[in-house]
C-alpha cells in the first residue's frame, strides 16, 4: 500500500490553539475528522491514519514544538519508510496573502522556524509544502504577536473556507500528484 506523510505544523498547548501559527494543526485536524479518523499520542507526535482509495495517509501533529518539527517528521518518514516526495508539510506563511494558499515542491524556510528545523534535519529544501497564507497585516515590530495571535472576526470566514480547500488539496496530493495539486489550488482566491 502506497504511504504518505502529512505533517501539520504548530505548537502544542492551549495558549497556541487556533492561532495563525497553528493553522497546520487546524487543517490536519479538519482533514482527519472529515475522514472519520482520530489522533492518538505517539512518538514525538499525535498520529492518525486515514485510508484513501487504497493509499495509507499517516497524519502527524508534532509534539516537539515548532522549532523542532524536523525531528518528528524525520522519525515518522523513517519509521513508516515513506519517500520524501510523499511528504506534505502544512504551514502558516506571512509572505502569502490571506486570500491565497501556495503549494510548492521545494523552497527556503523563509524565516519559519518549523521549516528551518525540517530543512536542517532532512538536509534538503526539496520537500512538498502547503503554505497557508496568513498575510502580513501587522504594525512594524509586532510580527511575533501577529503570528501567535488569533484570527480576527473578519478573517474567520476566509480561514474556514481555506481549511476546507486545503483538505481537498491533501486528498488530491495523495490521489494524483503534486503538479496537478499545484495547478488546481495555487490560483484560487478566497474572499
């Protein structure tokens, strides 16, 4: 059975729940619930299994905190013997506007501690990632507060629509390939 690893990035703890920085957790929670699976605590992560048309999708929410995400991802790639091309990392992205998502086959960490950790541990920048745009609408010097802050009432409807679409993007990534997924989701605009 073909296996995939989907990793939602975030920080554990109630104070981080449903913040912009934890959108990777929220997207993957939605995907797992949609497919009637549940997370349980496992080594370095909460882990769930979703079967999708003959494919096994291992879903993880690292419990290592954001800046050590690479440790959990490497552990599960190795344990499940999953090729890096079958990994999809779900991450918040300041450089992408709120109305967009961007799926890429590779790229720099862009200053994101979770991506930096993955890059250091895997020794490559070539792994698929879904970048959930959070925009950069914050006053100078307030980036940390913005990223660790909750969505505004105005943003919530857009975020909800995007979470649903990201779940569809995960399904398409697993059932087709990265190129088709990028073609179908990178040009969407959410309002």
